[in-house]
C-alpha cells in the first residue's frame, strides 16, 4: 500500500476510516460479549432454579416425615392408646383412633396407621383392618431401629403397600416398651401432583427395575413418559450426584435436573427427575440477542456520525466526556459515552462504558438474587403458617383438654374439648386458675390445687387423677398431665398440659368387678349342686320304694310321704340352682327399647289384672334401635316387675322410665315396699330371695329369677344397679350401651 496516499487524505477521513473500522468491531464485540454474558447468567439462574425445585421436593418429604412423626408421637403418648395397645385390645384401638385416622386420611393424606408388636409383627392396620399378623423384621428396619433406640425413626422406606414416608415411634406403658406405632404418608402420584400444583414443575420418581439391574423404573410420575437417560440415572443412583440436562417434551424445550432420593438411613433408593419449561428462558435469550444487536447498530451509527463532526467538535468531546463523568458521579449510571475513536479520550470513554456495563450487570445479579430470596422467604413463611394452622386444627380437634397456665396462675388457653367434658366454654374458664378449681370435685379440690401450685412454684411435672363435676351435675373422672416451660434463666414461665376423660375406663372397671362376682357365684352354685345331687337322688329313690311297700293304713306311710315331698322340693331347688349356672346365650339384633318395655308392661298388667297393682311408664322418644336379645330382655323386665309385685305385698304402684344419656340408654324401675334393709339391698341379686318362682307355685314356668336377670344384662354389655331411697323406695337402674348410627348385625354369644 502506498503510504504517501494516506498523507493526501483529509484529516476527516483519517479519523473516519480507523473509527469506522473500530466502531464495527466494537459493535460486533459488544453484541457477542453481551449475548454470551446474558446467556451464561440465564443458564446459571436456570440451574439454580432447578436446584431450588429439587431442594423444595426434599423439603416437602422432610415436612411430611415430621408431620407423620408428630402424629405418631401424639398417638404413642396417649395413655388410653398405650393401655389398649399394652392389653392387645384391637377393638379399643379402633374405637379410639379409627375416626381420627379417617379425618387425617381425608384432610392430610395420611395413608398408613400401623401398630407393631415386638420384634416387628403387624398388630393393627387402621388402613387395612383385616390384614395383620405378618413378621416384617426382614424388610421394615425402621421398626427395629425405633424399638432398639427407644426413639422415633422416620424417612422413606419400602413396606407392604410400597414406598412411603413413614415415621415409627415406640409406645411405652407403665415404663415398659409394649410395641411401636407408625404413621405413613404416600410417596406416589398424590405427592407429585401436589408439588406440581405448588411449583409448576413435572416430577418422575425412578427406582431400580429389579435387584441387580441398573435400568430405571418409573415408580410415580405426573407425566406419561420420563426423559431421564439410563446413564444419568445410573450415575446419580450410584454416586448421589445432582445432574442437569435439556430435552424436548411434547414439542417444548425443557430443562431437567436429576437428584438422588434417600431413605431413613441415608441410603439412595431412587432418583427424582424434575422438568421445567425452557420456553420463557429461550424467549429471554432471543430478546437479549435482539437488544444486543440493536445496541451494536446504534453504537455503529453514532460512531460514524460523531466521526463526521470530530474535526470541528474535537475540543467539545473533552467537554462531553467531562460532562458525562459528572452525571455518572451524580448517580446517573444508565447513560453511555459515545466512543468515536481510539485516542486517549476514546479509551477513557470506552473504559467508563465498560465500568457502567459491569455495574449494571452486578445490579441485575443482585436484583435477581433479591427476587429469589424474597420468593424463598415468602414460601417459607407460607409453610410455617400452614404448619401453625395444622397444629391449631389438631389441638382444637384432639379428644383431650389442652391448656396453658402462666406462672401467675392465669389460664390463657383452653381448647374446645373442655366444653364437651364439663359443659363449660373455654371463655368462661379463661382467667385465674381458681375458675377451673370450682369444677373439681369438693373432696379432691384441696389436694389438686395444692399439688398444682407446687408444680408451678417448683417447676416440676404434674400427673394427677381426680374427679370433676359436669355443669349438669354428673361426675367426670379425669387424668391431668402437665409439664413446665422455662425461660433462659430457668424460671418457670408456664405449664402446658392435657386432661383426658377416663370415665369410660372407670365404668369398665366396675363391669369387670361385677363379672368377677358373677363368676364366683357360678362356681359356688356348681359345687353346691354337685354335693347335693348324689345324696338327694339316693334318699328320694329309697323313700319312693318304701312308700310303695307300706299299706294305706300304716302310720309310717304318712311319714314316708312327708320325706318324698321334701325331697321333691329339694329337687326343684336343685333344678333352679342348675338353671343359675347354665351358660346363658343371647342373640343380639336391632330392637326398639321402648317397644320391648311397653310390651313387658302390658304382659305384667294382664297377669295381675285382678290385683290392686298399677304400672306407670314414661318413655324417652330419643332412644333409637339398640342391639338386644329382644325375647330374653323382655323376660328380664317381666321377672323384675313380678319380683317387684311380690316385694310390694301384691299391691301398689310401679314406675318404669327410659332415658337416653351420652353413651347409654337407661331403664329405671321404681317402687315402694313395706320394709327393706340395707342388707337386703346388698344381697338383692342373691338366689332364693323374695319373689322366687317357688313362692308362686308355678314350677313349669321358665325360671328367670333376679340373679339370672343380672347375668343376662351383663351379657348385653350393660350394668344393673339397685339402690334404696327414702321411705323404702327401691330403684333398679339398667344401663345399656348405645349402638353406632349403622344398624348392628345379628350376633349370638
């Protein structure tokens, strides 16, 4: 090239030519650098978003595990549940927990509720009541670990019904471990669909196809087909690496993250694949590409324009640069200095522009981080609020009184169960603890209040049993357990406690005592009948033979006849005793209690229609169908009313009433007698008392004396009590358990 020609070119072109070249190169470089920078930044954010989705999935599993652990601990610490489990009473456990399990299954997705006896034998599945008894020690290691450590164990584990999020807690009764209880949530499509609704991402959970195989098998998924390549599955499953990939799904560009899923022992049991749509990301990249191209073209046009006027505005450039730097110093960092050359001013302007671009990129990075942080904080806050709402729902619906009493003896919290137990709303008892003491039985009040104050003062746990008085006057048996809460200085802040209603347990103990009394009576009767039968048979046979040998005029015949009559009387008594000790079978079927009582009254009225004997009745129409042996229960009522007739001296008025209580239907017979002692009341159900069938000279009639009546009532699962009121008033009370809403099946025992 002839350099002399360059000397002949005007200064304007000398400036234009190099500046034009530099401007084109700068625009292209700016386009490439900006595009690559933004692409890398977007890829990094996309990877972080995928990592956050994976962490959210793990957090969801951990949250479900903690929820299951809380439920299992609550059940294990329930004294009624521990007692029933220790006695291996499936019926009682179902009665206590099955309604709560149905609610938890419906509202919170609890799929398994399982009790195990040592070492790991299934005792009761609330989710499969008819499936129990198998030994799971070989594959249910959480049960063995919870039993060995004495603490709760939770996490993912394979069971009879597949993979699940399970938490196992040991159950202690009277200081001994009696087994374990497990609460489990599903790890199948329900959990994945919930995640998709919350985070707008598809999930596929893979497990190994078979033992020894490295091929993946879809365990649960929100889409029809997974995209994870087998080699990525094998790598993540073997090493626990978190891997990223891209692919196409239904014509859409998607981004994929694959990460390990670990069980309760941190062993990898599967790989989760999370898929998100890359459409917005690619659209953003195209947008930045267009913006970068426009900026490059604008820069090129401006450079050429400035070169044209460089000769006349050369000095003005310095002023423009100074002005621009002053604006930057004032905080206007969104401006750019036009680069018109490679001289010192151009280099300085270019350096300033790069500094501004770097600051803008840093600002965007900080903004993106702040936005992500805000979303994370918002999500965590929402999770905490949901957890708080779940805890409050459990506290309000648990069948226990939950309370909090501050150190100054002020009650600040009571759940709604207090109204069910003693008939008083929580608002009425909020305040000083003396309000609560008013509903403690007077004979227990001083002891309970003294012990409660001592626990508040000394910071020790409270465990006490006492009686409370319901608003309507009946007595409620309660067990109170509370623990102190301390501040940083180990000063007592409050007592948190629960109160359980154990009235039903007390009534059950009373029924057991009555059953033992009946068993003793039966044993005595069997022994007595055996001792009498053999000599009586010999005496009777010999007396009858002698009677046949005596002539009619023989004086000894009269004496022999007397012996035969007395033997026959003893034989009748023996027959009655035999009827007492015979097993009594009842066939339970749905019956109307009021109808049976009315029919029995009509039969007794007809039997004694010629006597000055009256029966007055008052029926509670709220009583529905009960499970009874209709014919046998009718005979019980008739026998009790006939017994009343003879005790009253064959005249007077008998009052019969029925009433429905919270868990029992009660039949009451009330009548006055000329005289009855306390000893007569105590031995009311002893054999051969007043009103015995022999006194009525009806030997062929079915024998149904009051001792047998008591046995029949107990066979029905009821309780019969006799008490003496003022002026020789006898009151017989029969309490029968109410049946569930569904009609009972016919059952014979």
